[in-house]
C-alpha cells in the first residue's frame, strides 16, 4: 500500500460532522410507520420520505442524485472533467426492523456523506468535484433488513445484478406482492435490470456500520477493520408427532411435537456454543393445533446458523441434523427441514482491510462480522471493505441501540483517511 497524506482538516470540522450525523439520525428516527418506535420498511411512504431527505443532503454537497430502479437513493460526485469515471461506492441502508434502533445502517449512510464533505474539492466557482481519479458515490440501500417481504438485501442484490424473478411473487403481511408494491411506489418492475452496476465501472465499496456485537465495547476500542462477513444458512423445521387429549393421554403414549422442538432448540445452543465463531438461533417456535388442552401434534421452528467459514457452518449443520435424528427417534417423532436462505462468507479485500486499518491508525483491531450487511451482495461485483464502530453492550435491532458521538467522530476521520489512502494507490 502506498503512503497517503493524513487528512488535513480542523478537528472542529470533524466534531461538527459527528454532531450532524447524530442529529440526522434523530431526524430520520422521526420518519416511522409506528409512532413511538422506529419502523421503516421497503417501498413504504416512509421509504419515500427518507429517500427525499437523503437526496436533499446529497445535493447540499454538490452531488448529482437519482433513485435507481430498485428504490436505492444514490448521490454521485465525479472528478472535474471526467463525468463517467468509475466510482468508489460508500454507504449502507436506511430501512429498519420493527421497533428498531436509530443507528443500524443509518449511521453508515450519514458518515459516508460527511466523508464526501471532508474530501471533496471545490473550485473558484463553488462547484464541487471528487479530488480522485474516481467518482465518489453514496448509496442509501433500500431493503437490507428484509422486514416487509421476508427477503433481505433486495436493494443491494439488484445493484449486484442478482435479482431473482421469483421474488416478484413475494407478499407482505397484507398480501401485497412485491411486484404490486413496486408499481405503487412508482417503480417499473420491467426496468429492474437498470439497477445493476458493471464491475468495471466500480473501484470498490466501503461501508461503515455499528458492530452489532460487544467485542469492541469489551476491548475498550472505538473502531475495527472487518475481515469478513459471516456465512449464513436459514431453515424452517417441522416436527411431527400426534395430537391427543391433554388429560387422557399418559406420558408413555405421548408423541409431543413441542417438547421435541424444544429439545431441538436446546441442542442447537449446546452444539453451537461448542464451536468457534458459530452462532445458531431458534427465533421462531409455534405449536399446532395450539389448544391449551391438546398435546401438540406438530411444531414449526426456525434456525438461523452463521459462521466465519462455510465449511465450519456446514459441519455444524450436519452435527445438528444428527442430533435431531437422535432426539426425534427417542421421542417417536419425525422431522424435516426446508432451507430458505444460504449465503457464503464474504471476505473483505486485503487492500481495503489495509486502508481501513491505516485510516484507524495504531494497532487497529480486526473483527469478522456475525451480522449480514449490504457488502455481502455488493461483493459479487467489486471488492468490499468495512469499518466497525463500537456498539455499547452490543445492543442492536432494539430501541436501546447506541453509538457515541465521539466514536462517530473518529470513525468519520478514519473512513475519510481510508478513502485518501485508496485514492493514493496506483491504478
């Protein structure tokens, strides 16, 4: 990696940038479908409002703006005299889970805007441009969480050219298809391919994000470079037993599907705790017929399995499967699994890890991300790098989610200096 000049800017400007980010996080938190909490889902009126606001903030920096064919909000600042230069993408997402925190995704979009503010060049006529041989683009992705239609990373998948036509038939809780929601939002399903970006038009993608875990908090560190994003597999499991009268059925005749599913959930915890960098979560459990006086004859449960490496994740699933065979066999039950999601681990490019560590300075820690991010999809078309910010106590996807303004300030500086280092690399 070549040497680069450190960011020459008054520290007061960095502090002002951090205050702006924190204030705008509060402003965006007020755009919600659920008064008293934060909920913003894909292709909703709230989605349209945050896109308009983000576009306004982009134009304040001299960026040209557009909403792409999948509903992502994009701002671009090209080098002077090179309007078609390839772009360094930065950003994250503005959608949320239900009853969300203020910072997941949002802080990454707003920090990227402040980096543009810090590094842009302004000529004598007040026209802003990128000081690098590449354009600077900020992308506010539109559906990282998958809250509305049950499929995450829709916005970034379209940018990566990985749109699946079967997704058009996905429905939300009200039975609205993704296709109809597109049209209601003002998008044309027939033009979805226009959201895809060509790899040779991109330099890389950099994303700042809260950690969504406690490692930096425990280590007393504000920032980390990210080495990779965890591989993931998700399953819907069905346990079949026999529904019988709760009072009249003795224990030796019971084939209780709920007890089998409960033992399975405990087995997931035990097996995953015994593996390094593997986490398994049973987040949904439902019993049928669901009557207070009936032994459950069927149970449905989910399994979210994540790991640093694909092979370890898959070996863990094999171990869980073998244990479920034993549990269900002992209880006289049957079980089946339907895989509903699979994503390989995505590794951050060595150069981008280097520039992020250089931006942080000192002995910058490196972490792998157990949570998924838009960088997972974008990694299919360009190199990706990520910067983590300390997330106090690791609380995320919850109203108590937090990040300190001081950490945002050092994060903005680190991200800006990472961009400077990248701009100094020979091309």
